[in-house]
């Protein structure tokens, strides 16, 4: 996956993502965390935050400017001790709650550039209706524009859900698509 993601709202839909989603997403996170002065929010719909965190620790990546919004760990039954940089959601089926948490983080932190990376939106379809996911995405895009978010990367496995990929590519204005 090309790491030089431009400013704006970006859809990353590489053809081979499913074969190594953890590695590709971790590389993307590492690249953005190393950008000076950037606050990073990683929303986990596919892989629990702890996997990303462990790999980033092994690579000596600083995590001071990194917040995880984790929507999968509680579903797996593993609830970590509360930590300031991890916001635990009740599950991927609570899209309004997840949106509210992302909005709270983006609105409360007014300093510096921000980047939101959403790990695998394809998994939202497993737990929600397409209409719910579309509403969630529409609200997110409006939020990103409202807070003047510098960069967002929304990861989608297009082979698993071409309908979601096509919706993002064709029906939402102002997004860049990387295939």
C-alpha cells in the first residue's frame, strides 16, 4: 500500500489487503504516527488495538499522539485495564456510539493536525445494515469536513463487500480512492 496518502478523505482499497490486513494497516498507522505534530485516531473494526500496539512497540514507534477507538475487543471477551489512549466501545454494532466517541475526540482536541485511520469498514456490514453503515459514513464525512480534519484513511476490503466500496467510491463526494 502506498503510504504517501494525501490530505483529505481517502479510501484505501488495495486488492491484496485481505492477505495481510494487520501488516498493511500497521504500516499505515506507523507512517502517520511519525508525522510531526499529528494527532492520530485509529478506529478498530477488524483487529483489536492490542495487536497494533504490540507491533508498534516492537518497532519503537512513539504512541504519545495515538488514540485507539476499539470496537472489537469487548466482543472477543478480552477487556483490558482502562488506559487513557484507548476508548473501548461496546461492539461494532453500536455505530452511533462509535461516531459520538470519534466526534468527541476530534472536537475536544483543538490543537495540531489530526488523522483518522479506520481499520476495515468492511466489518461494519457484518454487524449492521447497509443503510446504518451508509448513515454512519455520511455523518463521519460531514464531521471530518466540519472539524477540518487534515487526513482520513478509511480502509475497505472491496472483494468482501463491493457494494460498500462502490458506495464510497461513487456516492460520496470529495473522497480520494486508492486501489
